[in-house]
C-alpha cells in the first residue's frame, strides 16, 4: 500500500503486549501493560503497527486484531505527528480492514475511520468520503449499512467539517440528495441512517440541505408512520431540530405536525416518545412561538401529564425503596430535583461537536445503543444514581410542563385542573406521585405574567401557575403534608 513496512521485532513486542492485556485478572500485569502501551505511543510509527495488526494479520485471533483497532482509535491523534508514509499506510489499512470478512474487525475499523476523519477532516481524506458514499450503492446490504453507519457517526460528531468545499466541489451537494433518496430504502436501518444523517445538518444552517428543505420535510412526512421505531425516532428528532432552527417551514403544516407529535409522544417505544416530547419542550422554550403553541395547550398539557408517570424501567431501580420506611432518609434521598429547561438536544460547539460522553468498553471501544454494558462494577446505589440522572420521558415531560407554566401561567392550570385532581386523588400511587411532581413543575415564579405580555424574556421567565394555584392551597397543603406519611 505504501513504502512503510513493520519491523519484525517491534511488531512482535506490540503483539505480545496486546496478548498479555487479555489477562484482566492480574492487576499487576495490567499496570505493566498500561505502562508499556503508554511507552509505545512515543514511537513515531505506532499507529501504523496497530493498523497493520488490524488489517494484515488474518492468522491472529479476531479479538487481538480488534483490540489493536480500539487502541488505534484511542491513539488516533498521533497521526497528526506521523510521517507521510505512516499516515498513508494507516489510512489505507483501516479502509482495507473495513472490508474484512469479520464483523468485529469491520466494527473496529469503522470507529477508526470516524476518528481519523474527524482529526484529519474530510478535506484531507476525500478518498475515504468517496469510498463511503460509493458503498451506499453496493449490492450487499451489509456493506451499505456499514458505510452508512460510519457516515451517520461522522454527520453527528462533526457536521461542519463535512460542509466544506473539497477539490472544487461540495460533497454535501450530492450527498444530501442521495440521503433523501435512501430515506425510502427497503431496509429499515438504511432509512433510519438516511433520516438521521439529514437531521444533523439542520442545526448548523447547512445550505446544501436547505436547498432541498421542502423535499426533506416531505420525506419526513412520508416516513412519519414508518413501521420501524428507529425511523420514527429520527423523524421526530428531525422535526424538533427544524422547529428550533427553521420554525417557519413547519408553521404552515403545524396542525398536522402537532397531531403527529402528540401521537408520537404516546408511542409505546420510549425512545420515540422521548424525541417527540422534546418537540414540546423546544416549542415552549421559544417565546416567539407562544402564539402558535397556546391554542394547542388543551391537547398537549394532558399528554405531558400522563408521560410523567413512572415507567417500568423507573420502577425497576426504585424497587429497593419498597420496604425502607424504618430507614432514615439520607440528604440525597430528599434533595429537590428541578426538571426545568436544560441543554437538551443538539447544542454544539463551533465545530459541530456535541461534547456528549460515548459509552465505552474495556479497551476504549465505543458501544452502540443496542450493545449490552457490564454493570457488574456498579453497586446498587451507584446504579440508582446513574438511573436517576438519566434524561428520560418523565423528566422531559416535567421540564416541558415547567416551561409551559412559565409561559402560560393560569391558562395551563385551567387546562390541567381536572386531570390533576383525578391523579392526586387516585387509588394508584403512581398516578398520585405524577400529580405531585406536576404541581412542583408548575408552581414556579412569584408574579402572574400572561404569555401575551410585552415584558422582557427574564420577566416572562418569572411567571408560573402559583397565583392560579393559590386559591387551592387550603386543600393542597393538608393533602401534601398528609402525603409525607405515604408508604411510597
């Protein structure tokens, strides 16, 4: 591939270290291995050796080659100081490994490609981008999907780096139409990748996408009732991003969009429902959209209220609290939680990176959403803490209700008064708990300010339902005090 070739002694030393790293039972060995791996990074051609092991040693176990691939991803920034020969070899080698018969090798190579593309930038590795786009037309669906998976990761992690001119052309000018066509692919995973890739270019104001904005929106409407939940999730995600960036494109169809998002907020798949719920939080947070949201309050607010009931997953990590009435509460047990506006969604830095933490495995490999993660190292308390801080449908709905209360005050309470009464006096503790959570989310702010007010945004942010709730306090306060004795 290039003039670079490995030195047998150095190759053997690195290989031996990788083999020894699989003995995870011996802490002393692991410390030695870590020290040796750190020393290897000083070698100017270390990345080439890792790329060589990944791509050119079929006689080695897939696990060993895969570890080399993950080490390459973790040390990808070393390519910035590599010689031209080493850089050329490493780039060529990961593309070769991306076509390996082993899915483990292909997955490791895919992560290397995403890392290399982000560091080098597509403008400095156009042949990789061309190969990935070309593979979208491969006769093998597995190859198509593998290429699209890499492209989606790149579109998500650094969309601005893709929105550039390369050798006199703008790749997105042909990639965007290609993605739109592939949104109707017979394979559901391909459709999901296509919608996801398109959506990631919305927040950055990508002109190549906005040139096809009407076609893109029409494509979303076509896929709105897709049988695959991942496709529907990405449709909802795209509509949220459009609402935040180009709301004027949705307003003519807001009636239909609102009905769809209400329907999706009740989807049996929580990942779809959560993305749809983000739509209402985004809608409520924009004061300029209040006149469009106000007529929808009567439909939206009760749905959000229903979404605040603990889910089955929530209950799993709450089970340990069932019989703890005799155990004194810790400060962390009674710490108040505020589900107000947050940096949810796709706020990014100047490069389009979202800064989110990826899930990683033992060798730094990034885990996909569907992969199992080993929770054996977490004790029950750590697991509960992790679950309690995870953004989910319940918290998103509470945050949306919070912002709606700030935005619309008494108008929101008028809509929710009867549903709240039903929940607060329900025989089902789950319903009662969600009603109490809703009261807390709604009762913010000392001054009644209507949504039509011409005051500043900070004035409007001080509004809430508290004045509208005040007449009901003689009933609510005894109720809440009594509920302090509830066994749950």
